[in-house]
C-alpha cells in the first residue's frame, strides 16, 4: 500500500501545484458531491417529478452510505493529510507538503470515498431515470431513436464530467487518495444498478421501512462491537484527524461514521412515515397530485424550506444528544417534503376552488 499511497501523494501535489486557479470550482464540486445534498436538493426535486425515482433515490443513498460505513471499518483507509505525517516511507526532512482546506479534515477512514460513492449512486439514478422517461417506444420513427441516442450520450457525458470533477476535488483537498475515490465511484454505481431490480421499494409499507432501519442499525452496531472485541478501535481515525488537522476548528462531529449512519436512518424512517401517511395519500395521490402547478409549487416550497432549515445547526456539545437530534432533523426532511408541504398546498388549492365556486 505504501507505493499506492506515495503515488497518490504525488498526484495530490501535482493537482495542488497546477490547479490552484481552479480551487473555487473544485471546492464547489466537493460540495456538489456532499451526500447531504441528496436530501436537501436532489430528493425534493425528483420526488415531486416522479415519486418512484425520489423513493429509489433515498433507498440508494441510505444503503450506499451504509455499505460505505462498513467498508470504511473493514478497509482501514488512510487519509493523505495524516498519512504523510505518520508513514516511515519519508525521512523527517523529506515529508511532502500537502495543503489543507476547511473541508479537508474528514474524521472517518478514507476508503472508499463517501462523496464519490454518494454522488455516483444518486447521479446514476437520475441519469437512468431520465433516460427511461425519454426512451422512445418500439413504434417510434428512426429520427426519434437518433434523438434519444444523442440525449443518452449527452447525459452520460454529463454524468462522467460531474463524477470526475467530484473525484478530483476530493483528491485536490488531500482528503482522499485517487484509488479511494475510484473505489467509491464504482461501488456507488453498483449499488444504484442493484436497486434498478428491486421495484418492491416503491410501495413498501411503514413496517418494511422500520424493519430496514432496525436491521441496518443492528448490523452496524454488531460490527462495531465485533471490532471492539477484536481489540480494534473503530474510531481510530478520529484521533488521527484531531492530531494532524491544520486547524482544530475544521474538525466536525458530523463527519464521523456514526453521524452519517444516524442521518441516513433518520431520512429512511421519515420517508417511510411520510409515504404511508394520510396527508401524502390525500395530496400527492389525489387529483391534485398529477397537476403541474401542484408539483412545481411543492418543489419550490420544499427547496426554499430546506435551505432555511439547513441553517439550523444541531448542537455538538454532547455526542448522544447530537446523534438523537440529527436523527430527528433528518427524519423531518422527507416527512416535510413528502407529506406536510404537499398537504398544505393541497388545502390551499382546495380553498381557492371553494372561493371561486
């Protein structure tokens, strides 16, 4: 692994030396790849465009991030910004210099990249879903098929441009080695592809959502305890991050492995509660649910609400309280997007009809 890591350091140094003028763009692409954007941006847009796509997006994001957590605990991946300080490969006076940024100091293990995995699995869902909607029927003309082929090429080109940019951004800021982002990219696409063959998630009952939550949490905790029994500290990377981060203020509790698990389980729980609620059935499944005005109003309202809601920060003073509040906050996002906002819009449209009558 020393050879792979040392090669990765050379790639990071090359990017930091030659792509400094693109720092703002790469920083932005790292934000684009942030798994948290799945719930606050991509999900509300797609769910009100098509309920099945939005539902699949949450399942893919949650299961993908769960596998990412397990892989991180198994692979014990180093991160560049602390590896160069601790490896015996270099002499004290020849340690490579790697610049750090405010988003460099991730606290979890480095392999595979969560940003690359989350971005690839969700964008894979979006691209394949868009192509399914645009796919011409067997009776369509040759020109329709040609337009579809052109669209498919453009969409997949867009996919790869975004994924490569996200991967480069994670390497540029020295939070991942190149092989870690490649592994995350491939694994994310595999998870998304598997869910293309599991249509049962579209109509899952709340019991199924609850069982999935319990299973994922139980398996993660059991694996965590197993590592403890084997005298392996699953939180070993947190101490390294605290030790070698250039600025202690860049260390955040919400980048720890369990923070992502709690956030995702909350989102899945909230979605299960929402899609099986009476508010969702009356609004999105009712007559208004098919109307373009209704969908656009729900989209815009949900996006505005979530951007404001994101400004509310969960206190990090106590770890247990942080995880509890993170779960509640994450659960409230799909519940609001899927049930509360559509129901309020539904009532407003209903009231307007009554006034006109």
